[in-house]
């Protein structure tokens, strides 16, 4: 079963960036839903108002269980900064990582 990646994107006003970062940091304290692997908060280099949260899930079932439990935490994070994110769901088909013994 392939991993699933969710991508939430929104425009966040400069004066609300601290709210976004605080909400994301608070989410980092957990708890984390079953099947959660990793999340990354990204800011577009060319436009500092554009933000993204990419989250990797163990499976579609894990994502469905999280979504069935109420409003997703990522959506809440953006809402804390006054933004309404778009959501896209991807299936991870392949990935590349350097060998663990690489120098």
C-alpha cells in the first residue's frame, strides 16, 4: 500500500504569519493521529505570502480515519492565521533517498 501525501496551500497575510507558525508549532506538541508520518511547513521563496503544509500518511485508510474524526489539524492551522487553504491529495508512487552509509 502506497503512502499518501496531503498538500494544503493558502495565502497568509504578512501580519498573520506569526499566528500560522505558532499554530503549526502547537500542533507539533501532538498528539498525532495514527498513520501520521511527517509534516512540513513551507513558504514560497518567490512570494512570502504563499504557504504550504505537506503531510505524509501511512495509507489512504489512515488519512480517511483522520478526516473522519473532524476538521483536519492542517486546516485549523491555516484558519488560525485567517486563511482558507486548498487541499490536494496525492498517492506516493516512488521516492528517492540516499543510502544511509552515504558520506
